[in-house]
């Protein structure tokens, strides 16, 4: 069982999932809060029925899956509904991630948690925080390329997240992602060696 967990977080389109996949390519088990959210809100997921009951059948696609774009529009524009969804879904996500961490076997585990800075320390089992950082113009450009978001849409999302400064203040490590993939992988490999060393120290102290 792994005893060392690194939370990977960052702002919109900072490159979190790209970095997560790089750690995975180095043989490290990785977890993803967004993927867990998708799993539990899938038509067979544990949160599906209550979400549909709360928001109504109008949020469903013809195949009965939740229309995530429609749900995202609702919660971005209705703070009360955003709070309801977060209060219901986030504890389920945290529980599932912790269970997956407990069953992991790699020297350490990297957990992508986009909203870690907004979670009010609800992940007490996390040992280290790695923030993926880049300037806002880079975020907007990547968000447009990746998801077709306009600058205005990206700015609205960024404004609802924790500030860049406060997010970086919680970090044990900050990885600047404004270069090419080769440069990024080189930085990830350096962090990988560090986490292997630190995780061994944790295991020896147990």
C-alpha cells in the first residue's frame, strides 16, 4: 500500500492532466478527481439519481446521461445550485479517491484535484502539493485550443477559482508549464526522483 500522496492542482488549462499522464508513464499510480466525478455521475453512478431528482429530467441527454454542458451552465449562473451540487458530490469524490489511494501499490500516488485550493483542507491524507502554474494569457490560449472557450468564458471560470497567488502559497512544489513537452517531462522526472526519495523517508518513519 502506498503511504505518500502528492496532490496535483492548478488553474484552468495549466496542464494538470498532461503532467498527471507523465507521472503515470514513469510507473506511478495516478488518480483524477474529475474522472471520479464523471464515474459517480454516470447513469450507473452512485450520485446520478439524486442529481437528476434535484435538477429534473431537463438536464438529461437522449441517452439518459447527464448533459454536463447544461449542468455546468446552471451552476455557473446559479450560486445556490452550485453550492448544492458541491456539498453533495464533493464528499463522495473525496471518499472514492481515498479508497483508491488505500488500495494503491506504487511508491507514491499523484492525485489530480483541480479545486484543491477551494476544498478547505478536506484531504488530510495528502502529504505534498504540486501546483502546475502558467500565466493567464497562456491559460486562455490553451482553453480555446482545447475546449473552444472564448477569453470571456475562460475569465469567468478563472474568477470562480482560487487566485493564482493563494494557490501557489499552498504548494510544496511549483512547476512552471510555459515551454514545450520535452521541457515539461524533464521537470516531471526531477520531481519524480524527489518524491521517490521523500516517500521512502515516510515509509521508514512509520
